């Protein structure tokens, strides 16, 4: 491919990439176009195959605490390991913008967890049964972040129980 053609292709690709929904907040963490029901269905399939549970994180790109919790999930090694070993994480955008409520059906399906604020976590077993809903203020450090120890304790409480390398799914 000739250099001018390659440059034109790269410029076109850059233009086609979506701008963040709230540019001052940084890159989007939630896919504003995603169908939450389809996301959860795919996660349930993966969770069943991997003997894990599904952790649904409802939030929005404007939400600073949603971003902070995602940062804790990604940047704290112990949190990331506990999460990845036991859960399939699904980020569902539930923003209300320009008169449209995104993924409202997901919020309704799980008993309006958004009433507890954002972000809010919903734990599902691999069959899709809702095990718990957690408002995330209880997982904060009292300052400006989520406490990794509290996040890990929550994740461990709802992780599938494993014996001899096999998962034993707890029915709470």
C-alpha cells in the first residue's frame, strides 16, 4: 500500500472512532450503544462455561464513582485477580440522556437497583438468578476511592465456592 493511501486510511479510521460521550471525563468506560440484555446473556454463557458468576455493574460515563470503581477493578492486582477468577464482569450503561433511558429493561429486570445510586452491582449465578444487589457506597474508603479490602470481601462473599479446583455453586 502506498504511503498516501495508508495515511488516508489511518485518518479515516481516526475520524470514525467515536468521541467520548463526556470528553472532559476521559474515554468512555460504558458502551452507550450496547444492549445490556445481550451483554448479560453473553456473560451468562461464558460464566456457565467457566464456572463463574456474573457481576453486572450498572452505571454511566458521566459518573465519577463508576469510573473510580472501574479503576479499582483494573488497577489493584488483588481486586483484579479476585474478580477475574470468580466473575464475568458486565458494564451496562444506564444513562438517562436526551429523554432516553438506556437499558431500562435491565434495571427493571433486577428490581430497580439504580434506586440505590450509581454505580450499583448485581451478582447473578451462572443460570441468571439474581443473588444480591450492592450499592457501592459501602465499598468506598471514605475519601475519594473504593477500598480494595472492602471490594475483595464483597467479591469473595459472592464468589462461587470451590472445592478441589471445582466450583460448588452456593445457593443463597
